[in-house]
């Protein structure tokens, strides 16, 4: 029996017991042609395993749908100080302050990337 085949019963048991945290990231990245199917699958799955915790992320601009059983939370954009703090901590975890400094220097020179970082972090 393959490793994956062994995991399926364990995963089902955890889901049925309501002991899972399901993270679905980037709902806005689903192709339009697949959107209805994916939304239906999420609704079906979250209804079937409603005792679990679910987190779905998507950008505000892509907010064309709602999930009645979910609480909607909007995360505020980062300002430049928060970006610098996040970057510093991110690279500190990797013990690479040199890359953090280079990243921030390059970021200062690119407005498009600055805007993206404000929304992404």
C-alpha cells in the first residue's frame, strides 16, 4: 500500500472528527472557466465537514462570491514601516540580513513591487 493510500483514511478520520484546519489560498487565482465548479466543491466540502475550521483567502477585487457559513475579514495593506519590519523578520529567520537589506533597496526603486508588497504581506 502506498504512503498516500495510508493517509486517506487518516485524513478522513480527522475531517470527520472536526479536528482539521483547512487553508484554501488564492481563490481569486482560480480560472474563470473553473470558478463555478470550484465554488460548488468548496461549499460541498465545507458543508460535509462543517465541524472543521476553514480559511479561504482572496483579494478584495475578486470578491464576487460569498460563503454564508464563513466570517469575512478584510486585512489592511501594509505601510512601508510594516513591510520593512516583515522583511527584516522574514530574512532573520533565514539568518540572512544581507538579503533583507538588498530586497528593501530594490523594493524602494520599483513602485509596482512596492504596491504589490503593500497588498501581499
